[in-house]
C-alpha cells in the first residue's frame, strides 16, 4: 500500500458533490493535466488521479468523482490511489 500525502489546502479547491465535500488539485504534465481528488474530511483516504487533456474544465471533476465511485473508489478508506484517463470517448480505468 502506498502512503499518500494529503492534497495541500493551498492551490486546491473544494467541491460539494452529493452532500460530500471533495478537495481537488490540478497540475500540468508533459501529456496534459493531472487531477487529484480526495474526501475533504478524510485526507488520508484513497485518492483518485485522473489524466486529462490540456483542455480541462472544473465541471469535469464531478464526472471523475462519479466514475470513480462507480468503479470501486472508496475515498473514506485507506488504500492505493486509483488512476483513470479522460479522453474524447470518456473515462477509462487504468489501475
């Protein structure tokens, strides 16, 4: 199990999705944008990492959260991060 660091409060945002608060941050990579999401109340829980194209809109965070929840992401529990990729065809699970 990988030990993950919580997403820093600076340079991150909070979104409320189905009555739960999630903290997310983005960073540029050579291939696009990487989005990290965790539960705001459980910063030591499982994170989801989304590899996104350079054109990223904040409303895509809700899609990533919903997809992650449907595919086994449990941010209230400790665990290794889940990685997904966002393409023109939608989200796909990588790990």
